[in-house]
C-alpha cells in the first residue's frame, strides 16, 4: 500500500441492530481505516459498503473511532426493505406492555426542570425590577408552552392506546400475537427461530447481491476486504478480494454448535473459502489446523498476519507506576459506573483496593473463561501459591 492512490473497500453484511463497536472486529476496522487514511488521506482512498439498514451502525463506529463521517466513501443499497420498515413501525406501537420511560415524560421532565431553575432565579432575586420582569417572562413562556405540552401528551396517549390495542388483539388472535412478538423482539432473540431465520436470510441475500452489483458498477476500490466469512455474496465482487478468517471455532468445539443455524453458518463459510479470494488469518494454528488441515484450502491462498501490539502506555497518565496504576483504576471505575448501571453487583463496585483478574474477551464458552477461573483457584491454593507466585489472585489476564 505504498501507492497513495491505492483504494481499499470494506464489505459489511451485518444484520440490522447488530453493533460492532464493542467487539474486536470494530477495533480492527478502526486500525485499518486509520492506516489507509494516514497513507493517502482522501475520502476516495477507503470505502465502506453495507446494506442501507446498517448506516446507523457505521456512523456509530466512525464516531467511536473519532473518524469524520465524510472521511470515507459510503456505498449502500438504496433504501430499506419494507418488511424492516414495518417491523420498526410495529416496534414503536407494540411495546406498551414493556416497562419503559415514555418520550413525552422525558420532555415534560425537561420543561419542568427548566421552569424550576427559572423560578428559582426569579424568587431568589433581590431586585424588584428583575423580579417583575422575570415574573412577566415566566407567564408568557407558560402561555406559549402549555399548548405544546398538551399536544405532546395527546400524541403520547394515542400511541399508548394503539399499542394496547395491538396487545389485546394478540391475546385474542394468536397469529397477531406471534406477529407482534416478531416485531418487538430484538433480532438477537430470534436467532433460533426457523421462520425468522428463513425470512431474514432471504432479505439479507437479496440486499447483499444488490450491494455487490452496485459495487461492480462503480469501480470504487482496487481491492475489497471482508472481515468475516459469513457473507458468501462477497465472492461476487469483481477484482481482488481479501477475507479475514479470525478462527473457525466450531471445528474445535463442535458440541457447542449443534443447532441448525450453526450448520447454515458453516455452509456459508465453506462457500466463501472456496471462492476466488485470498485469506488472512492471525495465527499459524488457524492456517494449519482449520484452513489447510480440516477444510483443504491451498496454502498459497493464505497469509498469516499477527495482531499488532497496541501500546497502552501512551494512554496512561502519570510519571510513576503508582500514578499510572491510580489512573488505570480510575478509568475502570468510570467505565463500570457508566456501562454497568443496571447490574446491581457491579454498579457500586469500587476496584481501588480490589484484587481482580482482567479477562479482555467475550464471556463465551469457547473462550475458556471457566478454565481460567479454575487455574486461578488452583494456583492460589496453599499447595501452590508459594511455589508459583505468578498464579496469585489478580494476576491472570485473558485474551
């Protein structure tokens, strides 16, 4: 990539509502985008292609990475399938039975809060002219805002009535109830529903094929990169293509992937691995054991590129190790307070004086988290703690 005019395209085929900023793949995409931009800098140097339904998640990813939205070329399908639009509409009216805070109430709270502060300033003044002027302005503001508040409350009430009507219809007619369940449930809760999978797969395939046709008409990039092996439509892009293969865990842990949905995923993976693409993995094990040994991929189609070192020291603040540790603990406490408010145990937990293990991965069975806990407990027992100080509590990390 020494040529500053070299153009890179990133292909994303994620489902609606599927975020990536909290996953490792989001960080890898961030490094890739930043690296390409550092060499060329123009928005034409890197393109992101995705279905129209995924634009909000792309915007969220770029904002999280502090990359301006106009720094990349975005290629999307035109519009969003109406079945997804109808689902979004039904979700707006079908949540009446769920405990949630109505938007109208938030607006009322905002207006009341502003009014309270104004009234506090009004009643707290010692100047008679200021007291009279603020009192007059408050009366005028109240007369103007009262009709607006009434309209907001009326619209909110109508929405609640429509939602309750759908709920009652669902209790009378099971088919309507099932439709509402499909509409209001997050997509991740429908991953094991055969009907939902069949409908979504049909929509996904059609949209990704439309996206591939649009890419082939545009001549947007010199090489296209796909960060996952689950979108076989990517193989239809004309020109050089690179596919990332982080791992194929269901080869090593088949018992955890016995569902039919996992079989569908495996079939997709085989399609894209057999296509005219170059594969990139992060370790010799994945190359030798998964791709060559189990799937029969030719070795000359595979490159191993190890993960780069992320130097965290440049983020740490403090001149001494003690100062940097204090900063790190403060960062962890701030993160927990912000992200774990709804978790009773973690919400009020203070890590300042705690001995803890940092497991920087998702809590999934194939990540061996429980094995790590067993190792920590065994290593910290009186039989081993003196002979193996590295196994003391709070010293283990995970990847």
